């Protein structure tokens, strides 16, 4: 098959590209960075360097493709990240339609079933609605849960305060590894039989269970996951230089995780089988980043 990926060679894109090439597929990888060109070629992919905001570029990149993987790369330099998702997915839709591509796999997010109250995840809701309108395609929407590597955002907090402070985590929530996402994407891209929606999850843990696992590998066996208010979280982000509009979005997103809104549809549609990457597996990677 000829497969085009919009994922560059990030945490999902790199293992996905390697896996598909190992399966014998012809893989085109889109990246905005010319620095990725040599690396894409080195692992056997065909690089297409350009901007997802450039419809003409996408039309060309999607030409003669059997299947495409659509990913929404976040760009928090945008004044409205959710409207940015609208623009990117409108371009995706046009390029898929004009190139008459039949197999489409879209990476969305848990919580994308909601049309309000989810912070930046609302962009994924918009993205789903746009792509679902395309006629004559075989579409699978993948909804991964909380990415393990988002926990790396707490490294500085742990170093300077000795704890993790968050407005969620009192109850268990689902987490996922990019490796398990890549496996699911590869599986879906190479099959024509699938449900419209598929959740991807590696494990479920409370905040304190996470803190205990991470603390163990970094030598802080008493590491605490402290539940604090939404206002404290927002204030902390702003004090660390995060623009108010972005701080508001993330505070809202994590609050929706705490109150169960973000996971309600996931709970009703859990996959039969979880991924293979455990929290303890991720903790090893976390420790390596912690000591840098």
C-alpha cells in the first residue's frame, strides 16, 4: 500500500513509520521541518516537507495515496488553538476528497465526543466533525487517552517543590503510550474492517499511584500527588510564563478529567485489550529525562 502520514517523526510518527516500512508499505511522511528530511529517508520513508496550513502542498502530498493518517499537531503559538484545528482539518478534508482517498485514520482524543468544557480537546471535537462529513471514505477515529509523556511536564515541579500538584488524579484515569498508539494506527491503516471509533489505552492509575511509581525510579519514594484547586493550577501556569488563554484551556481540560466528563464515553466503550506499555515501563524513560 501507499500510505501518507501527517505525523512527521515524533513520538508516534517515528515508530509508526518504521513499523509500516517493515510491513513492506510505501510510506510518505509529511513534516514541516527540513531537518527531518534526511532522517525520514534514512529509515526508508519518502519525505514531503511543507506546511499543513498550505492546501496546495497537502493536495500534492496526498496524491496517489491509498491511505492517510491524519494527526493534529498542536501549535500553542496560535491565538486560538481550537480554530487552528479547524483550519488544518478543513485542509485535510479537501485533500482527501480531491485525491479520492478511501482509507482514512484520524487521531483524535478521549473527550472529543463533547462540544464544550474540554479545553484544547475541543479542537479534536471540531476535527472529528469535519472529517466525518467526508463521503465515500472508510474512516476510523482513534481516541487515545492521557499520554504518559505529558507527565514529564511535572519534572521541574518535582525538582523544585518535591511534589506533583494537580487538579485531577484523585480517582483512576486512563493513560497511554505513543508506542501503543503507533501499533493501533498501523493496524488500522492496513485493514479495511473497523469500527468508526476506537479508544487506545495502556493502563489506568490514580495520581498517587503514578507519583509512587515515578518516585521509586528517581529516588523520591515519598513523592506526593497533591490535589489542588483549579485556581491554583491556573495561577501556577501563569506564574511559569504560560499565556492566560492557554492556562485557562488546560485548567478546564484537567477539571473535566477530574469530574469524569472527559472519560464518560471512554468508560462506556473501553477496548477489550489494553496496550503493552505499563506505567513502570514509562517510569524508566521518565527517570532518564529527569536526570538530564
